[in-house]
């Protein structure tokens, strides 16, 4: 199922980004805190869960 794969890829990309100091510095320079990123990540994962459930019926 490509959606499961997409979720794994998204999680992997997010984990790499959150361990990248340049990413965190860039976000901080734009006024985005780690807390904001956490909320956004949660929303992305919830969205992926929802679309997966809808696709499965």
C-alpha cells in the first residue's frame, strides 16, 4: 500500500530533519520553534492516518 510507504518515508524525512542542526537553525530564524514543528508533524501523521482509513473504507 503506497500510503503506508508514504507514512514511513514521511516519518524518516521528519526524523532526519529534526536531527539536522541547519534545519533547526533555519526554522528558528523563521520563528518556528521545535514545539511548532512537533504540532505540524502530529498533524501530518494524523492526516496520513485519516486518509489511510478513508481509503480502506
